[in-house]
C-alpha cells in the first residue's frame, strides 16, 4: 500500500547540501540521530505541560518536519561518508520508537476516550517498527511497508496539531482518528510480516 515513505529518496536529494554542511562542521550521523531524539523528547514534554494552550501545537508540525529531515540526514551522511556503525543502527531504531512515544503521549491529555485511542496508536506504532526490524532475523530486509508507517504517522500527528492550533475543535473526533489509524497499522503489521516471509522464500 502507498505510503509517504515512497517520496523519501527525492527528499534525501534535496537535503544533500545540508548533509555536506553538517559533515563539514564535524557532525557525525550518530550526533544527528541523538539531536532528533532530544528534540522529540523536549517537544513531547513541552506539549504535555502546556496541552491546554492551543497555540503551542504549532510546534508539532514544525518539529515533525525537522525530525523527518534529521532522520533522512543521518542515513544519507552515514552512507555517503562511509560512517555506518552498529551503534548507529541501534540508535536509529530505538530513537524512532522513543521519539514517537514522547511526541504522541501529549494527546492522552486531550482525548475524550481516556486516552485509549492514542495509547492503542502508540502501542501499534511500536509493534509496527518492531515487526519491521524483527523480520531481519529470518533473513528479510528491514520492512517499511505502509499504510501508516513512520512518515504517515508523523504527517497525521502534525496535521492534527495544526488544526488544533487553528482553534478547530478536534477533541471530540481525535479518538476516532486514532482508531482508524490503528486499524491501518494492523494492516501495516500484517504486510510487513507477509512481505518479509515472501522475500525470504523468493
């Protein structure tokens, strides 16, 4: 199924001058990964504290875009400058899951279903990424199948936050959005498992 992840190669090309500049000033891929993680944690904490202030939600789409750029930059830098490492791989996978946790949790405070929808969304996000990683154990490549992959989730959260910033009353509908996204993630998990198995057998 189609996913925003499909446009990643073109996005990486646009970031190439920034990749070269960051490398020139001495940054390494792991530094970029950690920067993205710290930015996500800080944003999640700020939104959790000030979740009643609608104006603060404008930072979410901005941070989501910056985080997406940083996640692309660390990979491109590692590949272009031959700086791939086992530590970098671990930081990348764990950083994504931890970042999602901190960025999504603030919505627990404004959801009308006691946070059930967003907690389901968070749990399935973690399972989805774990599935994408775990299929490598059986000999498959890392799976990024959609729908509702990492980039799609970032877009949804950023878009919802932008609507809240515009003072649109999203609260009564939030849990329904997260329920639908959770169903799509179940499809995502199934796709990653089945496509991983097919890749090993082919």
